[in-house]
C-alpha cells in the first residue's frame, strides 16, 4: 500500500495576492489589506482561522509556487526547492475575509527583535506580492485551521498575548448576546489591544496584563493560574456551558494548560495553542 500523501485532505489552496492598503492600527500593529482575483474562492471561516504565508525572496517566488495549488502540491513544490531558496513560511490568523470583494486582512504584530514576517510587514508597500495558503469553499472540513469550537458554551475565558489579538477579535465577532467572556490580554502596551477588543462591550470583562519587561507569556501564565484558582472549580462544574481558549508562547501555554486541567476542567473544554517559541527567554517588546 502506498504511503499517504501529506496534506491530501487539506482544503487549503495557495492564493497569490498583493498588498492593496497598509494601515497602522496601534503602536505595534499594522493591517495589510490583501487583494487578488483568486480570493473569490477563499472560504471565510472567521474565528481564529490560521493560514500560512510564504514570504517573497529578493527575486520574488519560484515558478513552481503558483496560485491555486492545493496544500499537498505547494508543500511538495516548496520541499523540492533547495533549503536556501525556500520562501520563509509562517502561520498567521486571518479572521477577516471578503471573497466578494477579493479582500483579506492580515494584522501583523511588529515585535522586536523582528522575525522574518514582522520585518517583511514593517517594510511592506502597496503592490508587494504575497502567497497565502487558506481554505477554499467546499474543499474539506469547514473548520480546518480553526481551534475556537465552544459548542453551546456561553461562559467563556480567553487569554492571549499580542500575537493572538487578531484571533481574539475573530472570536469575539462570533459571540452571541448571552455570552459572557473574561479576557486576559497580555501586552507591553495595552493600546495594542484597542483595535481588537471593545472594552465597552457589556458581555466582556477585560483585564490588561502588563508585561513590564518580563519574558513573553509569563504574565499571562500567572494571570491564568490566578483565574484558575479563583474560578476553575465553578467553571468545571458548568460542564459544556464553559469554554476556555488561551494562546501565547508554546512552553508557557503548556504550563497553563496543566494548571487549568488540575482544577478539574475537562480537556475538551479548554483549548491552548502555542503561537510562538521563546528560545532566549526574551520579552516581546
């Protein structure tokens, strides 16, 4: 029996887009409005939909990476390239898409020191190209790339640092009128949360968790543990009426998950996601 083809079941396709507009949202966030005719076939799953972006090199993109390729095909083409010639690949959240207008927004946190994607976004100008891998309608699981799956829950807790603020915005856009959500938002500057969270929304209880020079994810870990000590038992007793979602640095969010499960929360009632890896113990400015 032949080995299965990696990503054969993925609904994702490669979309060739260009930067149509660039807006500074906050001290550390920039919104890149992307456009391209192929986006008419983008499935706007919303919530915390995660897509892949392939960054252009100095000479653009290899001809083997073309608009419309399935994920299995473009990944095979990407792997076939010499390592030094492979476009840098990164994951981002893309909750705001308008297929009718052929538009997709990408909100990028310009952290320091800058990584490849942050540096690209900081320098991006109207007309610059980008390749985005995202879902096509009817091409598979409509929840592919989405982790926010609260079911009937109306009692919610959401914790995130800046890297996940766009995902938080996508999540909040789906809340019903009966939802009540506690938000724990870690940031160096709380102003970076303002474009993504309406602090006057009566459904939300917002706590800004200042980083104050500590390594990224540590303040959110501490805030999440404190929330679990105070409210975890009651949330566990709520069963399916409760749902939690946390995203930050990979090692710290794993510690946070252990703390949440330790107070009795069901593994299916809490989603935790590593959005970045701290290899040097640095704060994300």
